[in-house]
């Protein structure tokens, strides 16, 4: 699958479905042009969202936001990037079980189950096209095996030549690449005492909250299938309000740890989000 997703010229239409009936339709294109990977992901409903990747630069075009580019060799979209970048790395946190064959979107497909090794995360059912090894369907399942999200491919074209779309991309006119790092130092020296199997820190920094303008410590965790954001901020007055909200697969949990409020956001069970937050060890403050 990894080889197919990175080396074939294809155009895929898929729909992201939610249990409440909401859905998001996408078009996904990929090509090798003069040995260079190019990729395009487009959200088709509403005002739209366009993401274009040329080699290791990803450019974002979104409503009400100036276009910008980031350094990355994958597009961060509904389909987990690690599935087609380095699927073998997922074995640290998940077991893969061959189930059998069936038909999906009119094509013969191989089904696999993806199961969390430590039962701390949601599971998946994955169907791959037998002919091309491209993804046809991906279901995210809650702890009871009920669907939380479903990615369903509706059409697929694999061609010898790249799609004409890529010939119209003028790489020299793409938005300027920006850096994600902040010049501010972190509020505290903090580490995790426990993380789900295979989940590691991939980014750490300081973010400004858009609503309050307050600076908070930030860390991005990932196991290759899901990304989890963790925020840490000082409690100025009174105790923090502990609690959590869940909408579909997304959990937002807030918990007081010492004199800090910890917020965990991601597609994982509330119990796991709570375990991550409670495991945080805050060593020392670096500045007032």
C-alpha cells in the first residue's frame, strides 16, 4: 500500500461519513512528475479547502486565512498519513489482522483489522484494493465496535500519466513557507509518565490561544493513526474546571494538575485522554 500511494498516478473521490449523517466529500490526486511527488486534496462542500503538496512543501488555501506553506512530505488529511508513509511503524501501537476479501466500490478488496495493542485507542477496519493496494474504505470504531467515522471511496482512476491538474501548478508562485517555532520559552518543564503504546512526542512549543490571546505550552503526540494535542497553562485564580466533552470521535478533556490546567484534544477515548493528562510530571517553571 505504501508503495502504491507514493508512486502511482491516481485520482480518488471519497466521502468522510459521520454517524449523525453529516458528510464531507473530497477529491484526492497524486502524481510523480519528473521524479517529484505532487499531491492535491480538495474539500468539495462549503467554501472549500485546498491543500497542495510539491515534494516536501505543503501549501494551504483556506477561506478567510491568507495562503501559507509548511515543510512536510505528507498532507495531513482525513486519511492517516502514516498509513502510506511508513505503515510498518504502526506496529508499535497496533496489531494488523487479515480478515478476508469482499467487494468495496465495485472492486475486489482485502480487509484488515487494526487493533490497539493496549486497548487504549479506537480500532479500525481497512479495505485495500486487491489490484492496486490503494485504500477503498476505512472505518474508525469505538471501544464497543460501533462506527465513529467512515471513509468511503466512491471512484478511483489510476493512470499512466499525471493528471492535467499538476501541469498547471506554478511552484514558484506557491505561498511562502512559514516556521512553526516560537521565540517564547515554555512555561514549564513537563514530561509524560505514561503514553499509549507507540505514541510519541512529535512537536513541542508555545501557542497563543485565539480567543484569549494567552500563551500556553503545547505538545503534539502521535501514534501514526491519530494526533493528540496537549496544552498546559498556569491557573491564575481559583481551581480549574475538570471535565470532558466528546463529539463523535473527538474528545476534549480539561484537568487540573498541580497549579496547571491540562487540556487534551484528539480522537481517542476520554479515559485515555484522562490517563495522559494525569501522567504529566511538571518539573519546574522556567519563567514567571
